[in-house]
């Protein structure tokens, strides 16, 4: 059992533990950070969307990007699975198709970090209602 | 690697009674079977407050709020929501206005106006895991007090914040701490008052069940500031879950070196013991509480001497309520200015209320001081059940008073409630509708105080009993005009002459209902009628001859044989034999029976 010796110790401990629970705080105000929705219907899972989602979650944390990754049902673009919707704060959501892990890496590095467009954008052909 | 999804399941007493523990097990099993146990995590948390629709499951990060989830629903939640990201619509909360499902709690009226400070971790962390508390800045305030603030500055911070006691009277917390600090002694004590006795109030229990470390941390801060090395939590033995979680939390804190000797290298030693109460209302009064802890009868004694001078074992003792303590660590972490801007001029911060009675959303809410009763009852509470008309709201439990339609727009704080003839109390809030008889309500509260009076002083012991008898007489239709005068006088005398807060406030429900609903008392006394149809002795069941077809259904259902009449003849109810059970009225298909 770790005994906490002083305030610095406690702070270090908190910083290490935070990653286990901060998802609960982040989910309260998703609009302040990069939101990624990974489609996770049967066809998407079959095309590897769970690997894509895991990659996003783990890599965004490693690269210190405040983001929240959620899953959603079928987006309808079954020909281009896995599909993900990326919303950078104050920008319109963009949907990318065929997102495997290399593509996900490119989206993080180029679009999320640099604001550059990358190939694979699917034009949105529907409206969402809240 | 961290989990990508968290399934928060309420583990409060209410939800556990609805099998939330089995739900947690089933969810874990399903995750394992569907090989998602490294992806999602099931966390048992404290109370979400929305007890009306428990058990609650909240799914992070998409914030989906499922209500009334049974253990059998675990499969569909995992296979649909966790695996495929599809919300299970039929488990979502339905907006009572138009029956549309609401997926996220922040869009529910129940949560929109709440600010959660004392309940900040309830429903978010696992109360049985100290690491989740530390991850959310737990024990940081304690470290700050040791290293940065020191005792006097900490008390100053609480003073600047304007924190007042949440247990009833609203005494400034910092002044209480300062008084105990100034009294020199070889041993001092800090006590946490978890003897929650108001009928219907359960905020202290929920805090202890949902976030026990917040109270432990605050007590250590309290001990350091007043110079006490021992803390005691006086808790009702009828709160087994809270006791269990406290014990786990205390052991964890000791193992992490956050209780015990030389905490965080400060040289300060502090530990906490639990003391169980037998559930007497009067033991919420601090002197009675101290006597009970000492092993004597739970009876109050005159103040002074105040506990700050001579309390537990005749040593200086600082008693604080659970909710008050739960506010302390946040105030230190976020600063007094942050706390100060919430609330009204004299009442800062938030207050937790246990909203109960005839409202649509029953539960535990934390709202900023200054919110109006109307907002609490009609927005957060979702209005009166079954579209009935609002009649009154009792705040402050049996010590408070009832407020009516005209008081709905006063903003809730300590002073305003007292000015309106009620009080904050510990935060019970019971809403009544047109079907409630106010004389009967007053009688109910008096019955409670008569039961709970310790019997030490005559005004409370004898006076309340006499008040109860008078009310009983009135509800039986035997009251006289003089009785009303006696009620009024006696109530005043009990208030003026009782020894402790219990007697000093026990006539409040009677006096406030007499003031606000004079006509109802008159109807009982002069017309021998109960306008709400509650007082059985004043009711008579009668048959409307025009409607009665003589089917004999009522004759057969009457348990005492009070109805006579042959087939196809108009029946008759004997007023003498009738016990007013209402069975005949329920059975009659022709609306031929009325109550007067």
C-alpha cells in the first residue's frame, strides 16, 4: 500500500490517477474539446471500427489532445466503414470514411492538430435533428 | 490503458433496494461474456438524486441517462449501447409533459437548475475507492491547509466564503471553529453530526454513502484548525450502508497515511471513530448528541456552556453537520470568492433538499441559495402529481412551518424562510396538494415530536402532548372555538419556555397552518367538516337515490354490514355502523355514493 508522504506526493498521485476518471468530467462539456464519434454498428465493427476507436482514445491521450471519443450507431455509409465524425470546437462536423489506424493517425496529425483537410471526407447528405 | 466507457450505476440505499447491486453484477458478467470488459468499466457510485426513477445507470462519455433499470436490462445495455453505440430508447427518461425520451441528464428539468457542491462526487465516483476521490482533487485541500494556509488562514477562508451550518440554524461555521480554537485544553474533539432525523430528509446519508472521503477530509481540516486530534462521527445505526462505506473509507485513508500519525508530513496526528446513535430526533441537538456519545441519555443541557467551551468529556468540542463539512474541501480548493458568488447576500453557496410529497420528481436536489420555491417545486420537481392543485410546502421538517401559494416566489435562504414563518432546517421539503388536510398534517408532525421529545423539560413533554390532544379533538369534529385559542396560546408558551431547539420549534407546524389555513380549522370546528376529505370522523358516506340501481355490489363489499337494501331497491348506509373505509365507493359503478 502506498503511503502518501506529502502534498507533492499527493499531487503526483492525483495526476496519475486522473486519467482513470477524467472521462466522467470531460463528458459534461464535450463542446469544449475535439469530439469524435465512431460508428459502431455490426458492419462497422466487422470493418474494424473498434480498433479505430481504441486507437483514437489511446493516441489522443498520448498526444495530449483534449478530446472525447464516443461511439454511435450506423451512420449509413456502410460502403466506407469504419466511418468517424470529427468535430473540432467552433467548426462544422466532418465525416471521414475508411478510417483504419493509419488514416486515424493522419486525421489526428493533419486535421485535428494542423487544421489541414485530408482525403476521405464524405459529403454529408442528411440533416440531424436534436 | 484506461477504460473507454464507464457505466455508472447508482449504489445508494434507494437504488440498492431496487436491486442495483444485482444490476452491477449482471453488467459485469455481460461485459465479460461479450468480451468488452477491457473496453468498458462498471462503477458503483453514490446517489444521483433522481430516486423517483431508480435504479439509475449513466453511461460515460455519451452521457446517456437510463432510469428504472432492472438487472434483466443488463444484456440489452451491453449488446446494444456498449457494443454498438445504440441507445436503448425504452430505458430513457420520458419528459412528463409530452412523453418524449430525454437521453442526457443535463436536458432534464430536474437537473437544469442544480449546482452540485456538497454532492459533487455523488453519482460520479466509486465511494469505496479512495483513488477515485484522490483523482478528483481529494485530500488536496488538507495538504494545502497544512503547507500553504495554516489554521488561522483556513478559518479566515471559511469566514470569507460565508459558509453557514447546514444542519438547521445556519450558524456561521468559521465562528464556531474559531471559538473552539481559542479555548485551550489538553484534548479537543471534532464531531460530525450525522444524526439525521427529519422525516423524509436523507441528504446526509447520501453524502456519506456517495462521498465519505469528503467528510473525512473536512474533519481532518476541522481538527487541524481547532487543535483537535480526535474526531467522532455520530451516525444513526439505522444507516447500515453509510456506516459500511465510512468504515471502508476510514481504513483506506489510514492505509494511505491520510489519517493517523504525521499526516502528509505535517506532524499533525488525527483519527476518527464512529459512534452509533439509536435514532432519536433530539440527538441532532448538539448537547444531546454529546451526552449520547458519552453513554448518557440523549438529553440536551442548557447552553452556555457551549460545546466549544465544554463538550464531549467536558473538553472543547466542535460539532458540524455532514453537509456543512462536505462543502469545506471545495471552498479551500476553489477559494472563498468562488463560493461567495453563489447564493444570496447572507446565505452563500448551495443547499441540498430532499424533495418529497406530491411532486412528480421526488429526489435529492442541490440548488443555489436564492432560488425560489416555485422553481424548486414546479421546474425541478416537475409540478404537482396528477395535475392537482398546489396547496402548501413544509420546509424544515417538524421544526419548520408550512408555506403557501403566496410564498412561492420568495427566494430561499435562511433569513427569508424565517421571515415567512418557516425555516431552512436540515432541508426536508414536503409538498402538499389540495387533497391534504392541514389540520391532519399539523397533527402528523405533532405526533412525531411527542414521540421524539426526550421528556426532560415540562413545556415540551406535557405541552406538546396537550397540543396533540387538541388537534386530535379537532380532527374528530369535537373541537371548540376555545380550543383554537388554547392551541395558539399553548404553542407560544412551549416555544418560549422549552429547553432546547426541539421544543422551541415543535409548535411551528401548528402555528403556521393556523395562520395560513385558518378557514380549514374553522371548517373543522364550526361546520364539523374536513374540506379535503381526510379526517374520517368528519365524513359521512351517503347513497344518491337517483343513481342507485340496486345492484347490491356495495352491500356485498361492505366489511361491517353497514349497507342494507334488496335487489333493484335503493340502498341505505347506516352512519352509525359505517367505518368510512371507502370500499363501497370504489366498487360502485354508477357513482351513486358520495362523501360529505
